[in-house]
C-alpha cells in the first residue's frame, strides 16, 4: 500500500507548484490521476515501459486492452504517431483540444504495452487546463485510461478515483467534477473508411461534416479493432435494467406508469433504485430514486456519479430510463447498454 496524496487544484488556473509536483511523479515513473474534460485519467509516462505497466496493475486492466495517449502539442504528437493522414489533420484542426481520440500508426519511441501489441496508438489532446498544464510540465506524452478499477464506472470526481484506487497510486489532482462526464469518441484513422470504435461527445455527424463518410464499428470483427469494447464496462454492483425510450412520442404520464409498473414488480423480490428523467413516486422503504434532466448533456455529466451513488444504497437492481438516441444521446445510450445486463424496450 502506498499513501495516495490528494492535491486540491484550481481547475481553471492550476497552481504551478502543484502541477510541478505531479509532473515530477510522472517523470520518475509514478502514477498520477488527473481531470480531463471527459473523465479522470490515470496517467503515466507513455515512453516508460515500467511506468505504463503500473497502470495495468493498479486498475486490474487486462493486458490486451491498449491505452489512450495524451499530448499537449504537435511536437508531442509526432513523438507517438509515425504518420498523420490528411483526414486526421483535418479532424485535429477542427476538434483539438477536445474529446476526440484518433487511432494512428504508432512510433517506436512509445512503450510497447501502451498499444497492447497493436501497430497503432490511440491519441488525443485534451482541453482541460490541468491536463494540458501537467503534460507541458512533465514534457512527455502521458498514457491515461479512465482512473477507475477495471469494470467500474469511469470517475468524474477525485472522490470516485479514491474509491477505486486509494493506496494504489501516488497522487490525485483534484480539480472538481469533469465537465463532459463520458469518455472521448475513438475513431480509427488507419481503416480505409475511418471507423468509429467508441461513440462519444463528438458525434458521427460532426465528424462527417469535416471528413465525409465514416463508419460505426458494429460487427464483432470490427469491434476487435478496439479491444476495450470486448469487456463489460461501467458496471455498478447491482443488476442494471435499461428501459429504452419508445421511438414514437409518448406522453409523460404513460412513461411514468410504465416505469412504476416495472419497479413495483421488481420490488416484490428485492430493493429497487430508479434513475430516470420521468418522475416516479412509490411509497416503499425498499425504493429509492434519483432524477436527471431529459438531456444528453445532463445524463453524460451525471450518469457515472449517479450509478455509483445509487449502488451505494445497495439495491438488488437499478432501473435506468434511457434518453433519445440522436446526436450526443447515442454515446450516452452506448454507455448505458454496456452497464446494463438487461435492456427492455417499452414498445411492447
Ligand atoms: O475520454 C477519454 O478517452 C478518457 C480520458 C482519461 O482521456 N480515457 C479513456 O481511456 O476512456 P480508456 O483506456 O478507458 O479507453 C480507451 C479506449 C478503449 O476502448 C481501448 O480499447 C481503445 O480506447 N484503444 C486504445 N488504444 C487503441 C488502439 N491502438 N486501437 C484501437 N483502440 C484503442
Ligand atoms: Mg475506461
């Protein structure tokens, strides 16, 4: 067990002495969790093989699941990627710094395990001032997966990081709640037609507006290109049932009645937690609920924290009401499907 140091940092104007302390940990091969605009990342020097291996140990991450490398400048990108295509350049110009990860051919300098045996590297330039300050001070690309134990919901606060990794990492930079709340979009730029491996805040439509047609990974063969998608993810301890919103417009009264019916049925066999945008009232000591707004922005920002919070109330099942699947909603629903063991559609 190590003692994990937590530093409270001003997110908008990170104090130089704290950033320097964290950068020193990275430079000597240690692990630092830090906020990005999406979720907290667990960082190590991407050029240091031993340091990168510590990430896999701390998270309990399968060795065949590669990591995202973070950079803060074009020179740093050129240290990790051996080639940047014209289409990749166009996406960089439009979306960096920001929540878009590009899969590019990797350079030799990169630690082997970062790519888990692949010939490519997933790389992004985050927009969070603390992430950028840390990268600049460490002066090395930083490999950072989400800072959760493997299989747990991604952390959107420093407290979530400590829940999962206290005593397993050197340091956490606490910069408050991460603004977006779900992980970056991952797009494979080495495929003939660029392939979205993981949907995210940058939508397919926004990408296509810049580089023309892209595809969304769907077949098992395509998903093999993104090893992360093979694993069940984002899961709280309780069983999760996702209720998809019906395609046809439905009034709120109907939706509430439907959710209430499902929850009552489940209450016959155990404790039930409901996470929804439709308000549902059930007077039962075994029932607990959390409300979100019916928007992709609010769901993205609060979904992982809400799943952790409800899970702490120790229900047997968590019922989650979905949102519409257009634009950013698609990325939110992908996370919810992966957390869920059962998905029910309400168009019976
Ligand atoms: O928003 C984010 O992307 C956050 C923050 C910390 O930057 N990071 C994150 O990392 O979500 P992680 O490790 O939890 O997810 C990385 C995803 C996985 O699905 C992994 O399989 C995929 O990216 N990936 C990494 N390298 C890859 C590669 N060379 N080829 C294909 N997929 C890759
Ligand atoms: Mg992750």
